[in-house]
C-alpha cells in the first residue's frame, strides 16, 4: 500500500517540526482587534504568504493554513458566511503556492478550529449542523490542495467527532490530526482528560493526536506523558504557547524565549512527541531554535 505524505515524513524523521503561531504573527503585522485573520487570505494575501515563508525558512515541516476561524460559524460573525468556500480554498492555495515557491517537500495542513459554539444539549448547535459546517470547510481546504487536515484547540470531544465526521464526508483517506487544549487543571474547558481524548480520537481514526495552545510547555509535556501512557504507539502532537499568556497594559504577552522552547522541544521529543511546534506567541525564531534543538540531540 502506498504511504501518504504524512506517513512518509514520519518514517523519514523521528521528530517532525510544525510551524508556530499565525494569529499573533498577524497581530504584529497589523491585524486589528476583532478582525478575522481568515479575511486576510482575500484582502492581504501578501502578509499571509510572508508568515508562511518565514516558517518554511525556519525549518517547519508541517505548516497550517490561515483558516483556524474559517468555518461558517465563525465567518458569519464578520458577514462572510457566503464566502466560506472561497476563503478556505484560497488559504490552502496560498500555502501550497508558498511551499512550491520555496522548493521544499513539506506538508500543507488544512486548519479547522472550533465552531465557537456549544453543541447540543449544552448549547444550540445540533451535531448534524456542526458536521455539515465542518464538511463545508474541509471540502474547500481539500479542493485547495492540502495534504492533511489538522483540527486544533478543541475542548469538546463531541465537536472533535463532528469535525472528523465532516472531513470523512469529503475524503475517506486524508489523514486527520487532532489536538485539544488542556488548559483547565490538566483537562479541557469541557472537562476532558488527555487519556480520554487519546482513546476517543484514535477510535475515530485520527492519524495523530495531542495538545496545542494552553498554558505553555510544561502543561503540554504532561499531556504527552498521559497520552503516551494509554496509547504508546500513537503519533503524538505537542504545539504549546510560548508560555502562559499574560495581560500587560491591555496586551497579551508570552514570555517563553526561543531558548526555553528549544529546551522544551527536546523534553517533548524524549517524552514521545513526534510532531512538535508552537502555538500563540511563538515566532519563526522559536521554531528555528526548536528545529535545531531536536536535530542536534
């Protein structure tokens, strides 16, 4: 059986380096408070390209599309519900084109984030409606040429199941990476433990599982250790923020330096994580330091 691109990369590399933050990078480039970064795929593609290019140059082997808040649920808040397909497809094409321009063999991951709503019975979003919304987004990303789908920063396992179901309506075999955020005393905001998440996500067919965002490297290390204890053969993901977010003078800052994240990358690798990157507050400098750290031993 022919291996997919993710399987080939994991076979060739013991540790795969993912990219870092997009949102906080866009904020530094002028994204206004309350503005959707996904809109930049249409209105400021040059700025999106520049961030992707910087992460490629830093050594990232998996890069995510600028579509984290690209579902109909999130874009409707900005009057863009009718342009979901366009915004996601273009986001995928921008990343694919930048990878081709760089002449590197890396993976384009279609990023699907949470809906921002609670699924029934806790909220008003019906499971079938959630599936349909994620199907719409996944179809556009796959049409745009992504190699894998990466759903991240989820807190509700039912929503994760809805994403996976939506993706599978579009493609039966595209690899799905799934990472939750365990930022509430070792659980997700909805009370999900890493061990529970690991079992469920693997049962639903995720190719790789883990944690992202949250309160920094130490928290992610605990997630990896707990998931590995119940799923020792799973491909584990660790993509933490650059430290715990702090509000200073009305701005959110992250204090973990590239050196701190580099040391964390080594610890995560030794704990069993295979895909390691950064989330909010990380920059190409962080990713370059992390790539060099795991490569040097």
